C-alpha cells in the first residue's frame, strides 16, 4: 500500500457527546490491558487441573475499508472482502431489438395484428432471476450510519502508523475503481433498459392508436358507402310498403263490409226478437193491471179472462223468443270469430309481403354491419394485445425501478471525488494455553461518562473497569467476529497477523513502562480502579 496516500484513521474510544475532550490514549491502552487480564483464563478445575492462560500480546489493529465515490454518494467496501452484497434482478429481452421491429412499417393493420400476436408474450417474466454479487460491498443501513459518524471524527493523514498493525486491503484502489465502473455500467444499463421499455410503451400505444384510427376511418367509409344503397333501398321499400298497405286496407275493408252485412241481418233479426219479447212483457204487465182492476171491481169473469191471457203470454215469452235470442247471439259470435280469422290471415299475408319486400334492405344493412363488426373486433383485439404487452412491459419497468432504487441507496450520504482508504481500529488479544491460542477482540467503543457514581463504586472495591467501554455498534462486532473466523480458517493469514501483532504488542517496550502505567494511574484517579485493583494490575507489568 502506498504510504504517502492519504488515509482516514477512525477513533477507537470516544464519548457519545462530541463536545467532550478526547479519551487519553494511555487510559485507552490501560483499560484494554485490564479487560484482557480479566478475560484471561486463570486455570484450575475440580477434576482436571487446567493451566492458566498466558497473555501473549495485545495489539491495536486497523481494519481496512474503502470509501469510493458513486454518483452523489459513496460506497463502503470491506477491505477484507469478508462482506458482500447481492443484487437480484430478472434479465429481459433487449428492448432495442423489439423497438427496431416495432418501428418498421406495417403495410396493413392485419400485419400489425400478426406482429402483436407473435410477440404477445415477449416480455413475460419467465426467465430465471440473475444474481450480481459485489464482493466487499457493505449496504447495511445501521452499519453505514455508524461508519459515517465515525468517519466524521476520523483523522486524515499521509504519515505511516507506528506501533499498530495496519492491515493491507485485499482489493487495491484499481480493483475498487474497476468494481465502481462495473456498477456504473450496470446501473447505466438498467437506466437504458428502463428508457427503452418506456419508449416501447409509447411506440406501442402510438402504433395501435394509429391502426385504430385507420379502422375507424374504414368504418366511416363503410357507413358512407352503404348509406346511399340503404337510402335507395328504403325508398323502394317505402313505395312497395305503401302498395302492400293499400292492398291490405282494401281487402280488410271488403272483408269487414261482407261480415258487417251478415252481422246486420242477424242483428236486425235479433232486435226484432227483442222487441217481440218486450211487447209480450208489456202485454203481460197490462194483463196483470187488468187483473188487479177486475179484482177491485169484483168482476170475476174479466179477471178470469185476463188471467188466461196472461198465462198464454207468459208461455209464449218463455218459449220461442228466448231460444231465438240464444241462437242469434251464437250466430253473431261466429260471424265475429270468422271476421277475426279472415283479418288475421290477411294480416299474415300482409306481413309476409312486407318482410319479403324488406329483404334487400336487410341484406344491405347486414353486409354493412358485418363489415363494421369485423373492424370493431379488429380494433378490440389490437387494443387487447397492446394492453397485454404494455402490462408486461410495465411489470418489467417496476422491477427495473426497484433495482435502480437499490443501486441509488447502496452507499453513504457522502460525496467524494476519489477513493479513500479508511481504517477502523480495534484491539486484538491473544491468549495461549499449552500450544493452543485463543483470540479475543475489543471493538470501537463509547466511553462511559457516569461521573461521581463510578468513583464511589470503584472506591468500595468493585471491578468497575468492565463498564468503562461499550461497543459502539453491533455491526462492528459482527464484522470482527468474521475476522476472527477468517484467522481460524486461513493459516497463512493467521501467521501474518500473529507476527505483526507480536511486533506491535503494547505489553513490550516503552508502551508498557510509560503508556499503560500512566493510563492505569489515570483510571485510578477517575475512579475506574480502586487502589487495590490499581496495585494488582500495575504489579502484572513488573
């Protein structure tokens, strides 16, 4: 790694309140020493005695990250390629190829219809999804937020970092730039596809509307063409209908007159019978009046004669007249029934003649309506096919919008011109028991600021130092856990880190005599260590 290139060194220990003074480096190292010692296995055991672990080294290690410009933001890459991010998307048919086919001139709407039918499922999402994996890319929003805050507090320097282990990133700057170029090309390709899909939707709609407009014009021409024939046929039909109606009216009139004559004769006879009945009834009534008068006069002879006459009249009234009336009523009903039947037959013949006369008009109108229906069905089918393809394209557009939005939300809200190498510090501790080594790390942390309460608890002998540092982010812890796993799996990497940390061990040389002991004193004065604990930890350095 070029040493003269500017790099950002993040802070290991800081206060959550930014206006507070920086946490002293001596106190930081002393705190890590105390925590490491408390973490060390002291051995023992009831059945099988275990030897105590040896504290091999404590080293400050700087984990590399790349902050690379990407549009109006910056992407964060894990320098060890422990992390990665995958973008899943569905490949689509080339919009440009389809658009070129669509732009060609179709000689007829039938040809355009055939094209739409052949490509009805062209944009159906049925191809398996593809996955684009970007090694090292970190997209976790919580991690990015925490890292950005750390970056704001970072120190920019070109100077070498002494007394610590600076891990060289797996991807160099050229590799990062290559990845960025690839992502930009992918993003640009998606945007081009999106524009192409939009263009297809507009062109489809335009082409279909043009065809529909042509079909509407054909309908209009068809209507205009048949209107003249229909008008001429209607005139002939009207003339023929008038003739048929005239003939029908004449025949109905003739039939009606004939039946009216028959009905008149019968009705006349019926009226005569009715008058006879009425006359007889009047005579009976007169006879009864005479009978009453004779009774008053006590003229028995007259009374008897009038009774005889009344009996004769009643007998005559109840006989022939009533039977005649019934007979005549039946004859009237039959005449009217015959008239209705005859008129119905005339009406049927009339309707048949009108129907026959209307055949030419119906034939012409049917031809017109059939052609118009073909055009309307074609319009409906074109719009249905177009709608189906546009719906498929719209679904693809939504998937592209989702992926493009994913690209836009990949990084930090931080604009840069060039890639920046940023280092996250942590302390790596190595314990050894027999030939077995165990590694423990302490991630970037917030320093507790509890105040006087801390001093009081420390004063009564409790190990308050454990509450001094709190991991700044669970995400930082997660990535360092993966770092430890990498050391366990990769023997070569393990040896390199082991050798580098042994050289940067804060337990040897001036770091132990000056820095850690000064830090222990500071922690005692601040109440994080009781006098006994201070003396205990100080004695371990002798």
